[in-house]
C-alpha cells in the first residue's frame, strides 16, 4: 500500500487469495463461504484495516446502529397524509431511546428500488421498517430472501410471514357501521382504501361484517374504491351519489378520504349529518377541524411506529423471534354522524 489509498475489495481478495465475490459474501454474512476462506478474508480485512462502504463496525458487531424506514410513496403523498407524519414520530421516539439512527427512504421508482436493494445487500442498515405495502410489491420478499430483519406497518394478507404491527382494521370499520346502524341509517355506503392493500380489504370486510351481524345485506353497489387521498374521496363520493342518490351515510376508510367526501357533499348541497352521516378512519388532526367535526375510528398510529421500532430492535440487538401485533381501535363520535 502506498500513500493514503484506501484498500478495496480487490485488495482484500488479492491478500486473502480468493475472488472478490467471496470477499463480498463474507462482508454480507453469507453462508456460501468455507470456514477456511472466511478466516483468510477476515484476516486480510483486519491486516489492511478495510472498512466496507459505510459500515464502520460491521465486521466486528454485524451492526451499523441504523435502520431504514422505507415508504414506497411520493413526497406529495408523504406530505399530504397525516398517517405518515404520526408514524415517523413514533418510530423516531422509540429509536432515540436506543441510540439507533433512522434513515428515511422514499422508493418512488425502479431506480430507487434498485438503490435500496444495493444498500440492503451491503448491510448499510441493520433492518428495515416498511410502510404502505401493496400486494404486488416485491420488496418484502427481497428483504426476506436477504435475511434482513424487517417489520411491516400492516400486513400483506392473513398469511403474512414477516413481523408486522397493524390496527384492528376490520373491527374498527365494523364499529363505525354499527354506530351508523344504531342511528337509524340504512343506506350506508363505503369508500374503500386501495384493494391491493390488506388495510383496504380489511376495512371493507368490516363494513360487510356489521351489516351481516345486523341481519342486513350489504349492498355492494354502495362500495366505491378510493386510494386514501382527499381527491380520491371526493371522486368516490361523487360516483356514489350519482349511483345511489338515496344513500344516508358513508364510511370512508381514511380521514383524508372523508374530508374529500365532505367537500363533495357540501358541493351538492347535502347536509351532514342531516342528509348524510360521515365517518372516517384514523382520528388524525384533520378530524377535529372539519365542518362538522368528523366522527372517526381512532387508530394508534404513533404507537404503531413505536411498536415497530421496538420489535426491530428486539430482533437486531437481542435475536428475538418474529412478532405480529394488532393494536385495538376506538370509535370517536363527533358531530358528523
């Protein structure tokens, strides 16, 4: 070695008498390396004082003391939905107690997905907290194959094999519809979330469950698919009113979609709750500032974030097993219903 040049994987491979692929496998903790080759690579790394990428202590502790919070959504979606801000607060608070750094990563396209995969492959983080998981998202499977500890906000479906923290989505939705039925509403529509997400399907299932429990048939023509956005709620409400002008209540699967629904009802001169009662889901700050104030299902979003972080810490620092947690929800009654 001459001057101040930093050693590279190629340098380590030459010193250890192995290929660069073998060095990479040792760095990444792969089992596809013989004990002899592993010892030679580790000896060369120590001798050359080689530090792989940004992993300052990885070879000694196999830890970087940092985790990634991965949100496969756009900046505009991140800023518009209170859910994400509350979740980040919860995650940050729990990680601050352990001295673990948080890397917030937005995955908006294939390039950023490839960059994340490369980062994970070189173990620049100890684990991943993954939010907003869609059914066709390959990312959870990739992380699982790499053996990187991963905790999901919500699950992909009822067969989920990874750790996750979720709300009682079906139970919360059912409680909302029971409330509406108890107030004498009978033409109860729903604006669902994205149906390629378990959260969207589960809240729709809760709408159906409450009707069935009451001995009523849920009218599927009163279910309109939304996307958890305000504009999506507005469009869905418009479609429902065109299709079923006699509806007398709507359960929206998020507060933001309920805000959109309220705007469309106001535009069409429908009184809330006189003509149409409205309920949302989340109990975000928005719910207290709508006109009228919004009845909604409270889900403990910050607690979801804190619990996700604690589970990941248990796995990465203490070798804990997979954990799957569902937190309770609560109906908060205000003037909109």
